[in-house]
């Protein structure tokens, strides 16, 4: 009997950051390697990636990384993994090209070359496991699901998908292949949950394309379209509508330009007219009703860029009266408030906003009926909902039970949980390290909870700095305490508070100077504790308190 383990290293009980491990005998198969963009509470953090500790410790067993599609939640963390575990990477042509853009952007992985292009007909025999692929429908071409065929049955991972009967040939699901995999016996299905709690039927891309065209055709002024860079299907719809409406398209965003050029080169994006694109410098040659600006913003997030345009802080563009801002991306729940504030800012600038989600339910992810159809096609022994927050995984479980999947055969794992198949039964068998690793600038994993807590305090209550110079040998204060505050109180309006704080610091220092067992750490901690209590009594706020003690004795100075 084959030894099989399935470990969701991340991507469960959260949105994004997909990375799942399937172990068969001695081989480890890594399914996707994505990142997550941070929510508001992760102050200053650029991205969040999975914890690769387990893969580093078992690097000699990793057969490769198998990618389902080219979005950041599937390929974004590749550079950080390959830096530690340089293993082969497998994916479709477009996915591999987008992965290369990511990997070669980092200096540490610039020379990595072990990429392998596969397609829906590829089979790779690893001895104990045969890896194959099947076409799926998503918002980017070349999306596939992955099947790992073992002696005990197949382990199937869907990646992001939905079913759209009106999908264009490039985006169509291979239903025949899904049915074939189902007939061959599926042991376990790892299936996306991110749209499992929404019973509303998702609009077909044909309907959305018509809506995009109608919106662009009948607006009499300039149009600014907000779109996620890697949603190539939406980009194609916008380009087609612009061409039919005799509009020139201005591309913004460096990442967007690279993705567009790559997709065009591979034939995954069709340019309807040779001269459809114009630069920002050439915009002055055209009337507003002849222009369409396609905005994606930094890292594919267009909303912040729209805010800058609305309040005139964007480096090159601004929203003006008569513009239509057409938001063609559906915000996450966490982003809904930000989008609402952005719309308000746009209206204040004199423009009009249209959100594509006003008339349609737009999503690139399977709804409950799609999930049930997939279950009926594959008939898995076990279901492991992935790619979604916990409530969405629960909704997926309920959907599965409605089509006859036993509750005991549905697992809702946490990150790092080990699901082991032994003696003809799947069970929970421990866990492995699975912390969030935070990327801050060039720092990887050097930001922890303490730093984030301090950033949160600084953002809410500010900082309070007390500087004093002492002569420890003579046991006296050389320079009286100087108090500096940033983000806590307005100093000129709080003179009494500042004066009394300085007097308190002076008393504490005097006391410690005359203590026979003088310690720098005790002095600083005493200042922090007493000032913290006093400032909270006076203001009901707790700033970060930073005591700076300098010693003016001889040749050295302490801080």
C-alpha cells in the first residue's frame, strides 16, 4: 500500500497564498506556490508568503513545483522558495513565462532556468506517481488542474476554476477529461472554496463582454478602466470594446506592461488594431471621447492608483469632470470599504463611477452549483476544501454533503495539518511548521508580531521620546531631560504635560544614579513604566516610550 500524505502548507482558512503538498512514497509534489497581499492590520508589509521550513528540511525529496495558473496567489512566492529549494517548475506556456518574470526579478534567483512547459496532454511518470493535467476555466488563459495518479487512486487539485458554458475556446474546461479522471477513481479532491458561500449564478464572460462594450461605447467622455493586471480575459474584453468604439488605449503600470507584452507574444491576448495603444505623452493629440486609460496600479491593485488620480497626487494622471471610472474588478470583502471611499473621492472630483458588480455577479471562482457538478464528475472518496476562509470552507462542506459526500470524509484542515491515508482511511496525523512569513522591502521573515504591534501602536498613539545626559561617576545629570513627541500630542498645546513628564524623568534618573546597583536596563524600564502610567492617566493613550540615556564621562557615551 502506498504511503500518502496531503499537507496544505498555506491557502486554507485564508484567501490567497496557495501551496499544497502531496507526498507519495518518498516523493514530495508541491502544488502552486503563491503569496497573499496583506490586509490593513499588517502595517508596512508588502506581501505574505508561506513557511518553507518543511520543504527546506526535505529538499532532496521534492520532485518539483506544479503550477495551475499565472496569478500571484499561485506563482508569487516562487522566487522565495527557489532561493532555498531550487527544484524543477512545471506549468503551461503562459504560466511559465509569467513565473519567469517573477523569478528573474529577484537577484538571488535571476539565473534559475529549470522551467518545464506542459499542456493538458502531458503526463510525467515519477514511478510511484503519474502527474497529468486538465484544462480549466479561469480569468487567465492556460489554467489547468493537476491530477496525481497513485496506486490508491488520484489526488486531484483544481486550482482556481469555474464552469462557463459560453467560454471562448482558449478558456474552455475539458469536461471529458474530468469525467475520465472520475472513472479512474479519485482518492482525494482539493477544490477551491472562495466562492462556495454565494448561491448567486456567476455571469458568463459573454454577458460581461457585452456589458463592457455597452459601457465603453455609449460614454461621451474619457474612460478610466480599473482592472487587475493578470485578468487577461477582462483585458481582452476592454481592448475589443475600445477598438469597436474607436478609442485609443493608454496602458499604465510597469507590471501590467510586462504581462500584456508576454500574453501578446504567446498569442494569449489578441490586439484588435495595430495602432490601438498610445503613450501617456501622446494623449494630448486626442479628444477625451477618443481615449481609454487602462489602470492596474502597483502590484496589480488599481484602487490605490484611482485614489491618487482623484486627489491629484498621481504622478501623471488625474481624474477630471466628465470622466467615467469603470471598475471591472470585484473587490474582496476586506476591500469593500476602501472601494466605497474611493468611489466617493472620484465623485468629489467631478467624475462618474460604474462598478461592473452592480449589474452582475462577477467571479473567476466556482459557485456552489459548479462545485457540486465537479463532485459528481470526479466522485472523490475524500474532499479537502482549500483556497478560502473558514466560513467558505464550511459552505463548501455543506455543498458537498448535499450531493452525498459523507461528513466524515470531508476535512477542513488548518495550515500545516498532515492528512495521512493509511489502512484504507484518511486521518489527521499531526502538523508541521506553517507560520506566515512577511516580506517588508528586502527583508524576508524579519518582521514578527512584536514589530507589527509597535507599528500599530505608533500608528494609533505615536511616540514619546525622553533624552537625558548623565555623568555616572559624579552621580549627576549633565543635561536636563528633553521631551520630544511625534503623533501623540501637540507639544505647544501640552506644555504642562511635557514639563511634568520631564520632571518625572529627572526624579527617576536621580534615584537610579544614587543606587549602588545601577543598571542601564532597569533605569530605562523604570522610565517606561512610570511615564506610561502617567501619560495614560492624563490622556488615556499609550504611546511608544523611548528613553535615550547618554553618558558624558570620559571617552565613551552610552545610549
